């Protein structure tokens, strides 16, 4: 049996900073403490570039690496959209994408803190 969910992906770089911590840490803290999403994964890319066109890559010749990060999570539509709204104003425009998906299996869902 499949459940409808919303997949959410956030694009950052390692050097992006929030108010007190790295932006990645602030996002993880918000999603964990203020919203009960189904789980969050952070991917660290080995190379990438954004709108500026500047390539950032993991290279032994570069001592100061600023690699791309992707934070991804999913949940039911209402929960995922509420989590996205929590991040409003914290992220630059256009750095969050989402798409509908199906969740398969009968795993027990944790109690919700909505």
C-alpha cells in the first residue's frame, strides 16, 4: 500500500551561515526541534556550481573547500509544507524544491508533534 508524500530538497553550500551556526545546522535544528518530519538526510557533493557559475569541487590542491550540500526530507503534504514554511526567510530564494511522491511499506509512523 502506498501513501502520498511530498519530497523536499534544499540546496546549500558548506559556507552558508545562519544567525548563530552554519545554515545546515540551523535547518537540522529547526526540523528536529520545531517540526516532526519523517527524517532528514544531508548529502555532501564532491562538485557543483550554482547560479554564479563558480565550480566548487573537492580537490587535494584546494585547502579551503566549500562543497555543495543537499538536505532532503519527506512527509505527508501538510507536514512537509509546514516545515517548508518554517524555513521561510532563512534560505535564499529558489533553493527549495519539492515534488509529490509515493511512500511504500507499512512502517509504523511515529507520534506527531504538529
